[in-house]
C-alpha cells in the first residue's frame, strides 16, 4: 500500500491555511463515538469524489462508524425550531486533495443518518450528501447522571457512557461506548488524531463533479480507553462489503468531547479532463 500520505496533522489545518469561506452551518458537535476499521483501498476507490485521493495512516486506509450529537444548530445564522438538537450516525472514510501547495485532509461519506426528514433534505439539496432520515434515539450518562442534550454540559467526569440507536424497518441498530480514565489531547501522529482531525469534506455530485466544504473547530480531547459495542444487521444497512468490515474488531475506538463547529457553503472544485486538458468546473 502507498503510505505517502502519512504524516502528522497540524491542529485545525483548515483554519490556518485558507481564506475564510461563507458559513452555511454553525453548531456544536458533542460526544463523538468513533469506531475505526482498516479497509482495503480498492473497496473505497469506487466511492472517491473526483479530484481527491485516499488518505492513509501508516499505509492503511480506514472507515469509521461515528455517532454524535448536533446541538444548537443554526443554518445561515438562523435557528430552525425543533431542528436544533439531534443525533447523527455516519459511515465515513478519509481523503485528501492538494491545491495551491496546500494539502486538504478530508472526509467523505458512505451514508449519514439523522432523525428528521427536513435535515436530510437540506443536506442532500445543498451538498448531495448521502443522508437518510430514520427513527433515532440517544442516551448519555456522565458519572452515572443522565444529562439532557440541550443543557450546557458541566466539566466532564472521567467516566462517560454514550449510546446512539436507530431503526430501519424491522432492523434495530445501536452504538454503545463506555470510557475508562480521563480524556487527553490527541497525540500528534497517532491513529486517533488522524481519525478526528480532518478539516474538509468532499461530496460527489450527480453530474460527476465534486464540491468541497471546510469544517472549522479547535482540536478535541478524547478518551481512548473505551469499551464499545455495535448491534444490528450492518450487511442490510450498508451492503455486504461494508457490513463485513463492521463485523470485524475495530482497530481503535475513541470518544471525542467535541466543540463548536462551523461548516462552510459547498464550492465546486476544478477538475481536469474536460475535453481540452484545461481546468474546468466539475
């Protein structure tokens, strides 16, 4: 495998290397439960957005199943009633793009699940992200005390337990993660930093082009000493290839505390191969 993409990731690379784009969404991403699995590059290549390449950590490509909370969400600066606080679960992989001497390390998605149709519709319309709306639930215990997601969290105790669940027809799914010890800063060059610190996103478009968007947030702290469980028929949800991957033991599990985030409006990237060898629009 090509491991030329391996290398330490500067904290919040996007915030220090690109001009400020127009903000589309602001929110808090909290309690990110991440289950990370090695995967053969050939299985991801059909899903690559045009103009990007796979990102490797020490010669290995990864997919991650991630559950987290969206809190205090605003779209174009406006809070939408009844759509501010909700869970999301996504299956993602890691890509990169070099432009103008800058390396933009990013995520791309296989599927994203949210509980409300309107949220999925907006994401598909603006970004062509692979969102679906399904019934969902979530639970968080901090030191044995349940906390409502809309209440500002106090300083986190050492022990955390989070669960994200959803239903698809007769199939029931659950992500559960229980931490031990205290949260610590992400270690530079580690797998967990690679997983948590990608500050761009790329989405394939229906016409074969690609849009990019920037995600801005501070570096997170995380619990890496975790016990996790995945329940459900992932072959049915994600297909045989990814279902098989998610049935294997993960390479790592972590819980990131999260932070406020800002997501830019999508922008088309220039692509080669428009018939005359020049730069064109995707």
